[in-house]
C-alpha cells in the first residue's frame, strides 16, 4: 500500500482536530501516512484562539452535532480536558433585561444611579426570582435588572472549552503521533492529470524566510476558515470581524453562558440595545463578545486590527448588568474573523471531497460553531481520508457540490 501524503492547510481548530483524528485513526501508522499541518501565522492565531468556546447539543448543523458532543466528552476523559483545556458543563440561556447608567471615570466603570445596597443579599427561591426564571446560582447579573431568563437546554447539554488551549492541545496531540507543523502561507494547490483522472499532487507555499516551497500531497484538506477562498477562489466563504474581551471579575462567578438583550439607558450609551454574549470560564475569567462587522478580511491573522472603542463599549454594556464585571479587570481586548458560507444549505459548513479533483477535501465555513463542531468534523474527515468513506454520520448535505 502506498503512503498517503496528507497536507492540512490551516492550523485552526478544524485543521488541528482533523490532524488529531487522522493520526489517532486505528489504521494510522507513520509508515502509511505522512501528515503535515501548514499554518500561515500561528496555531490558533485566529478565531480558534479568540472565540467563546461554547459546546452545545443544540448547536447546528445536526449532521456534525450528533457526532461532536460525544467526542468532546470522550476527548476530555482521555486527555484530561478539564485541566488541559477547561472542559466543563455549563448553564446557558437567554437573558433579557435593563442596564444601569454607567460612566467611565479615570479608566474605571462606576454606577451613576445605584448605590448597590442590595449587593450581597441572598434572595433565594423567592417569588420574584422564580417568576423571571432566574436560576438561584446565577447571582452575578442583577436580579432587579432582569426581565426574563430562559434556559437554552437541559442539564448536561451545554459545555465549554478554552478555545486556544483546546486547539493547541489538539495540535500537540497530533504531533505526538507524528504530524508535522510547518509555518508558511499556502499559495496554490498543484494537480496532476485531467478530467476524471485529475487529482491533487502538492501544495505550494511561502516559508518564513520568504522562499517558495512545495509539499507533495495525495490528499489536501483545506481548513483555512475565512481564508479558504484565498486558496480556492470558487469556494463561497467570507469573513466577518468580531470583537471580544476577557475580564477578571471581582470574585469567581458561576458557570453560565448568557445570550443577552440589554435595554440600555441613552444617558450613558450611544445605542439603546446591546446583545453581547457572556461566558463565565474556569479560573476566574469571563469572556464577552459583540456582533460582527464588515471590516475587510486581512491577509492573515497577524494583520487583524482591533478597534479599542468597540471593546470599551462591550465592557461598558456587560458592566451595566453585573457589579462583578463592572469592578473587574479587562485582561484582553481582541478581534478575529468568523467564516461565513454565502450559498448552499443555510447554516452549514462545507465538509467533504470536491468532485472535480481526487484528494481535495474542504472542511471550512463553520461560522460561530467551529470550536463546538471541530471534533465531529475531524472524526468524519479522518474516516474519509483513511477509510475512503464517512462511517459515523451522513454529511451529504455538507458536500462541496451543494455549495458551488
């Protein structure tokens, strides 16, 4: 049997989990398959290191979620994911309410209207709290600002990981099994043959020194997220910039992921409604992100620009509903690009082999669910590469032919 030469373009979560599952496939050996991860900048340098890290049974598309959630649980058990990448189950729901007037004074957020005399009082299972649906342990958003809380799912159906730690761990575990990481920017995919015999033969790239090189390949997996169309221009994937911050709150807070709709006082805010997502993480950290914008996609993750005003506005919004966040310290202000698929089945990434070129596989366009759906994608891709067909699910709806 000839050796498979597998090149994965992209060192984000989809590329790294694909490498992990290929190198952990039952038939994989270092003599029958050579796996190379080709990354333009740094592993987890984009959304895979700066996303929220939510993992949910209620995510989409179902084809991937049905595989991925159980794989997240298995990976955490087998590789000590609780300690290594912060895997844990979490509550999650839609929070609707009002924000307090806040002002920025000497770099700190302070309340204009509330003396917070109720802070520290334990309301317990009182009638008001039950009426709005607010869980007893969700005590870091103010009860008197809450109009309603609605859980997204039942217990054990929502979890989280730290995206940077998860992605770099997947890469490291693949490298332990023999995968090679190469830093260089892919510029072209080479092919041999024509018509029905056309197949991939290699990947051209520019190395860190600026020299052009070629990696031989019998299989090329394009997992470049929003940059996928720079390698394959016919693929209908674009990027949307999203900002996020991390905050060290004044005290450890309970594990909840909140999708908020905050009515904001016009005396303190330029907009009347905010909708940040807020995820409490282990190790006394809270992550928050804002909706995307239309800033053009840069050439690489290293060139992503951060709008500090957007990050400051985001902190101001989450401060308006939580004293613990208002008094906390912003530890990171960052931005990344999420991949959006512009045609084909709605809400679906492109996952599968391209009909017009044997060995060319696309695994990209996972929108905001890349971290969640990466293990499912990686497992299915590994079956396609090593077994010649997908065994663990039906991803025909995600096939490239459905999109372009």
